[in-house]
C-alpha cells in the first residue's frame, strides 16, 4: 500500500484506525472520511491498486450473497 500513489492516504487511514482502536472508538464512525479518501485515491491509481480493489469488490459481492441467503431471496448487489 505504501509503494503506490496513495501512500499518504494510507498512512492517514492507518493512523486513524490505530487511534480509534487505542481509544476504543467506533472505527467506522471515526475513520469513514479517511477511508473514503483512501478508496478514491486507490480508484484514481487503479493500475497499481487493482488487485486490492478486485479483492474488495469480491468481498462486497460475498457479503451481498450472504445477506441474500439470510433473507431467503435475491437482493441487490452492494455497489460503490
């Protein structure tokens, strides 16, 4: 992550996550803006971060399938 064009965004995200964990704060609530900036940066540098973006997409699809199974029917896919 630190080797591509999003090093600064990643370091900021990493620090936010560490701080939230150390203070026992909600990670999502505290770091959602930093996470959004990191994701936007990764999409702008998709040539470098493509494997990570692909894994994230696969994870979202898996979660959507799990939710669909839990509800007993089809659901809309989770998208960005």
